[in-house]
C-alpha cells in the first residue's frame, strides 16, 4: 500500500527556483488555516510551514504577503474560483484550495509577474504526489484568472458581502448600523500602516523616519519600505511598533512616576513599555513564557525596566493592591483585521462567547488588584459588544464600589467620534482621516476607564 505523504516536510521541489520556496510556505500556511487547525494564527502557521525551508528575509516577506493577501480577500477570491471550477471549490481538499487561492491572490492583489504566479503554482502541484494529476487544472484556472482579471476586479463592489464572513457582517450591522459596517469592511481592504510609539522627540523622529505625527500621539509610516529593525532609531531604542489605537488605553490610564501599576496579559509588551516610560513601577504578567521573552528583549532594547511574572493573572496574590491596573484581555481580535485578515476566517461566534467568560473572570480579578481610589482600564482589540461595552455594563452591576470615568474629547485629541454614548473608548477601523488608504484607519479597540471608590 502506498504511504501518505508527510505534510510536515517540504515536497521534493527544486529550492533553487526563485520564489518557489516562498510560495510553498504561503500555500502550506493557508492550507493549515483552511483545514482543521483554524484556531492557529497566520504568523504561527507561517513559522510552522517555514521550518527547514531556510527562507531569506525577502522570501519570508513574500510568503507573508501572499498569505495575507489570500485572507484579505478570501471570500471574493473563493467566489471567483468557484465560478471557474466545474465542480465548485474543493473545500474538502485544503492543499488544493490553498494552492488556487494563493495563486489567484498573487494575480489579483500583488505586484508579482503573472507567469511567476501561474508557473510556480503549477510546479507546486506537480511536486505534490496528491495533486500531481491536478496540475493541468491549476494551470487552466489560474491562466483564466489572468485573462479575466479586470472583469473580476470590477465585480468586487461590496467588501461587507464579499470579504466578510456572514457571522461578522451580521454582528457589525446590528452593533454599528449598515453604513458603519460597510465602512469597517472597506477599511479592512486597505491594510494598515506601521504606527510607532515614541519614547522621546516625536517631531524630530517623525521627520527623520519620513512619517506623520498623528494628533493621537503616534507616528505613522505610510510607506515603510525597510524592515522595521533597519529603520533609524530602532537600535537606539527610540520607538516601538504599536497601532495608534493600541496606545490609547495607557494614555487613558495616565500612569505617573512612582506609581505601582499592573499590566495583566502584558505580552508582547507595547503597553508595558508605555507604562515604564512614564516612570511607573510596572509589573508585567502573562502566562506565555515565550511571549514574555519577546517583551523582555523589547524592554532591553528600549532601556526600560519592569518586573516580569510568568503566571496566570487569575493566580496573582491580592495582598498588596496596585495604584493602577491595565487589563488588555484576551479577545476575538476582530478589531485587527486590517493587519490580521486571517482572524475573520479562523475565529467564530463560538470563540466570542467562550472568551466573554474568561474576560469576566479577569476583570473581577483586576478589580481586586486595584486599591481604593485606584484606576482600572479594561480594553480589548475586538469589535464585538459582548467583549466591550457589554462587559463593562455587567461589571458595574457586579461592582458598586467602582465607577466609570467618562472619557472626554480632550483625552483623545478632540476626536469625539472615538467615544461611545457611555463615555468609553470605541475606535473603528474606518476612523481617522476617513479610513481611506493606509494613511487613515485604526485598529478596532474598546477601552473603559474605571475608578475604585475610596
């Protein structure tokens, strides 16, 4: 009996063919997320697929670009493929589906040569024992995508319908209304610029980096062409990468020099760095030792210090409450689709409901860790009301010893649109400069500023 090929090792293709290894890694990562392992993050799937591939930095960047483009327009790409496949999408064959999707994404969305997208996809099919006999099909379908590209692109008129899973589109319509839901979906297609939080001299470094100083306090690099680590100021520890919306919760917390502050679920550490840079004594807590290692490296580069604890926040002792507590709670991350479009297709409504319970327990724990008169900020990078405003409404009913401190426009550079009717922060991907192009947009974030009564 013939043995089934082991998908954990690369197929016997010629790694000397330019671009082939990168496309193999992208195809494998996409196949992983279209298969049973849907809960995996794309970055983790790419790292898993790249083991043993020895990709150069440029190849790794190409693999990431292909995989990201595949998920950014996954719904539309699948519809275009289905219309050109006699038997419809091969949903029960994730490696074939991923090969077609990554090939079509290159043709429709990336600045790569058409012949490279088609030829290298066919080579990958021929190198896979399970797909060899389908190489002619891959060739024919992708060549048709090339011929009909302009007509296909013209059909993409509704990002909410074409590129948003039904469960998310339904939720956003209910939470924000039809127009806002469409604006959110359109912003996701634009992608995201690189935002930086500056430790010092933001105006000087904005000019030096060729960036724009946002009135919210961050510096935005709309056209960053270099690797982040190669940019001026990185080695000197002048800045760190952090979406402009992600930087707002700490600015609302307003830590002061000498205060004791707990950063719960702290990794990868952007908010920890903000707190430490303010002069507070910060304790960073996270369950993941690997993610805390990254946090430690970032703090070392930035010349900042923090007490770092590898533990479950729910297990922290409560004998010495903190002056301020930040809880960036685990969430569905549906506010980050500009950067991580795979989230829309790898998460489900069940994940939202499951996470709400964990958030509730963490929020209750954070309350017990906050001293009387102290401040607590709860935040999530989710667009789902249950993980934001609903969570705070329930919390205040359970904890009469806490009160909400309503956020005023002056706390967010006059952007009143970032404040919801209850006085909490609610950013949308379509906010800031109209959400047009990478110059605009924010991650979808919710944050509530709370105070424990004396």
